[in-house]
C-alpha cells in the first residue's frame, strides 16, 4: 500500500494542481492530519525498515515540493515525526550501517537539508499544524458556471497569501465579492473574451491581450485565461483551428504589491495557465495623465513599475479597484492609456456607499475621453444565481471564510451592492 501511495504522490508532485487536489482529498477522507502527516509517516516507515531506495524517493518528493507546493513542504517540515526522521538521517554515516558508503543517499539528504533551510516561513514553528490550520491553508476552489449547460463549471483554484507570508495587510490578499461576480459575468458572456480581435481600431500590430488591473488573487484573469484555454482545446478536439484572436490572446495580470504578484504566479501554475499569461507590476499613479506620472495623456501605452512601456490591449478587466477618492481619476486615466481605440473595459466596483471614488468614476472616465455606462448588479440576480445551488453555496461559504464577518455584512441578505461599469474607447475619426 505504501509503495502504491508513494507512486501516486511522486506523480502528483510534478503538477501544482495535482498536489493541491491530493491535499484536499487527503483532508476530506476523514479525521486525519492530511498529506503532510502521511508523507512524514511514509518516510519514517522507510527508515525503520532501512529501505534506502524508498528513502531517496521520499526525499526527492520533498525537493519537488519546493517547486510544486511550498505550503505542503512547510506543513511537512513542521511535523515532529518528520523532524525526527531528518535527525536520524543527519547522523554520522558511520553510526548507522545502511547510511555508510551510500553516496546517492547522502547527496539526497544534503540537498533536502538545503531545500528546508531555504524556507522563508514557519522557521520558528515548533508544533505541527492543527487540522483546522491545514484546512485553512488549502487553496480556495471556485466553481464558475458557464454559458452552456452542457459545459461543466470552471473550477478555479486560488491560493491566498497567508499571514506567515507577509507582515503587512493588503487588499490583494482578500477575495472580494466583486471578483467572484465579475468572474461569473465573463464566464456567462465569453464573447467579451473571444471578440477582442476586432477591437484594435484597425491597428494590425496590436497584441491581442487582456489586462486585469489590481488583480489581487487573480480570480478574474484566471477565469478569462481558463475560458481561452478551454475554447482552444475544444476547437482542437473538433478538428477546427481556434480563432486567431483566441489562440494568440494572452492575459496580463497586474498589481503593485510584490507579494501579490508572486502569489498570482503561483495561482497561474496551480491552474496550468503559466504559458499563456504574464504577471507585471503596475501602479495607477505611474500611468499617463495621472499626477505622479511623467507621461501626459497623449502617451498611448501603459507603464509598468520598471518604467517600461507596454502596448495597448483590447479588453481591460478590474474588480474592486476603486477604494479611495483619487482612484476615480487614476483608474480612468489608466484605462484610457492601456485600452486601444475600439476596446472595452469592464470594471466591477462595490457600491458607492462602500467605497470612496466610485461615485466620481463615471465623470472621470468621460473627462478622459471614454464612454461609460453602469449596471446595478444587486438587481441582476441571474449573474449570481445562475449556478447550481450547491456551487453557489460553496462560493458563498468561501467568501465568508476568506473575508470574515465584518467585510461580509450585508452579503447574506444579497445586499452587497455592486456596480458594473462598461467602458468603451471611441475610435478616432
């Protein structure tokens, strides 16, 4: 049984998503301490029977976790069973017969020690994670309904930045309702994603890209990228080449916090989307036309945090990116700079009674030369109620778990008012 299980784990650690699914499955199977405890016990059993090949395989799994799932590696390293195992393996080779003169094993032990030493978090943790802690560290799984009933819900995994990974607080560490609703909206209206090829205003050199502003955990962009990937795979299965716009479309995730950007990269890997996406630092204040920018509104590029210019895109998405009074102008000018003529932006915002700047956003967009309309999402139950009751409840439970009671006040009764802004950039005559 141990050999079969080890083979399953060895295969899983080649994919971040498969490891995450295995972690979820392990904790769902009963009252246990999850995959971390299982890995520690497998290593202990191999040491007790002096199974050197199995020990080497187990140590390789741990080294692979440094890339595939560092969260699980942290959980393993906090296990008392595992620590005793590493103490045993760290003894002088001459004190244990089967350790002596086995260079492959000794090399693997040394490499594992190096990997564990490089862990930046939980170095001072002396007790194993509790079951409740392990559950809280699992990726969130969002079920995003699609346009056609024959299509299964998109299943998007999102790893949140934990308190151990940052000493500060940032809105990018929280999954806000606006991100969930916008993700569902674009999934039910995929033409927004697939039609951007026609949004270049006649500029054939424009890169067909989707830009997510203030991506945070990245759920909105992950949904868009998943739709593109699914569409291409279905087209290939049907023997039809995907539309040029779809095959070449990339999703660019932006935020200003380095820790958030690193976490987005992790979430791309978790969903198998790294090859078709890009993660870039973007600060609204640096964008053309804004007070702190050295570029005026005539600049037809968006600027990253290394002052590199990037070409305009056909679609911009943003969820809960307006929180302060000056965000109205800063976001409007950012959209104007980053969006090509004929392009569209969808900005989902909390109601103006919850966020400063939201009320002033339409006027700021018009001042920037953009056309804008708005929809009160609390009146559009089809966007939120379109999925099965079970998946709807799962996502609502996840929001409670992630945001806490204070942020969720009013959500229970469906009173978390949202405004969806639809923005178009006119084509010059």
